[in-house]
């Protein structure tokens, strides 16, 4: 029961979870698709630094109020979901080496996205033109492995191999 580890998580006035922070809890297994049942209240899902494996459940895209999802430093695999929660602003997937495939062009429709971290993953290919538009028009901050992903967008790869602006870095450290 994951909620046994949920001590100190924030609930709204109705007793519904708003912030489910379970990072560094030695959780093992796949991400339960039942987390989607925390709709409509959940705004922050923090599952980083556990031992979670398998794919990212498509059901999480139904979390309509979710603004931040941190699944970094786990053992997730498979392709990136083509549909994300509609209000999602920040997505952290860094350190999931077995994620594969490319960045979905459908992410170009995610006008709420402000930051995405795809460093240290198996994601490859090129940044879709639709996502380039989002980068240029909405100032999307994208962190990625430039050796694996090509980009024709405005400069967001540095010689160090990754672009991770201090603004996104500060949010990541919170």
C-alpha cells in the first residue's frame, strides 16, 4: 500500500490528495494506473528516486489538474506517452535509461508545458517541429541529451551536451 508512505502529503479541504510526494521511499514495481483515481484533485505527483519499472501508465493523462510530475531516477521503460495531463507544466523523466523512442509530436499541443527533463534516457531522434513551435512561442525549457536528439529549434543545447537552465534547475531542486 503506497499510501502508507504518504505521511505528510498535502490534502485539500475535502481531504483529497493535492500533493502526493513519495520520493526516496524504496518503492518497487510498476506505477499503478489507479493513481488516476486521484483525479480531480491531484496537482503534484512526485515518485522520483525509487525502483519503479515498466511503462508510464496512459491513465495518468486523465489527471486534469496535475501540473508537476516527477518520475525521474527510476527504471521506467518503453516509449513516452503521446498524451500528457492537460494542465501539466513540468515533467521530469531524467535517469530512466530504458525509456526509448522519440519525443511525440502531440506534445506540441501541450501549451501548458514549461519544462521537460529527458536527460539520461534512451530517447533519441529529433525534436518534432510541433514541439519546436512550443519552445519558441511558449519558452518551453527542454533538457535533453544532445548526442541522441537533434534539434532545429532555437539554441537549447550547449557544448556540455545538455541544456538545463537555472530556472528549471531551481524548480527541480525544490
